[in-house]
C-alpha cells in the first residue's frame, strides 16, 4: 500500500478536499481521508491529485500520470 498526500485532492464529483491523503493499492484507490497530522510512510506531493473512476475502479492521477503502488 502506498500513502500519498497533496494540498488538494479533486474528487470524482469535482469537489475538492484540502490537505488530504490517498491510499493506493496497485492502481486502485482504497481510501481517502483528511490529513490532520503527520503520518508515517506518507509521501507528500505538492499540488493536486485528481481522482477518476475508470472501469469501476477509483484511480488517482498527478500531472496526468497514474499514481501506482
């Protein structure tokens, strides 16, 4: 499992979460949560992570590239 965080996470409905963490297993997003404190093994990405639903799987992208485990 890979934990990544960003200043802004854009949800599939277009709403934005500020200071959020996304958990990725393989290519699938397994959890999204507010980043309320520093958590171990979390990579900080500046900028924006965009979530997209593709073929029934929730996936995360940064700068047009899929975020993988």
